[in-house]
C-alpha cells in the first residue's frame, strides 16, 4: 500500500469531528504552503512581468473598479 493509499484509508475512517479537525488543519497547511510559494516566486522575480503588465493596464485606463 502506498503512503497516499494509507492516508486515504485513514481519512476515510475518521468520524465527523475528527474529519472536521483534519479539514481545518489541512486547509491551514495548504494556505501556508501557498503563501510560501508566492513569497518564493516573488523573491525570484517570477511575478515581475505580471505586476508590470497590471500596472501598464492600470496606467493606460484598461482597468475597472471591482
């Protein structure tokens, strides 16, 4: 059995309260992981073109208020 299969089996066996607690933990885990990735991408300059494009659109009036 793979590690993923073991995790799936364990999650499937959780009761409602345990599943809710796991879901909250996993959501926080994924959020922190996403935040670290965005920070790393920003530091590496991977978002620079997107930011420049957005600023150019804003300065040329090609944006609208949300």
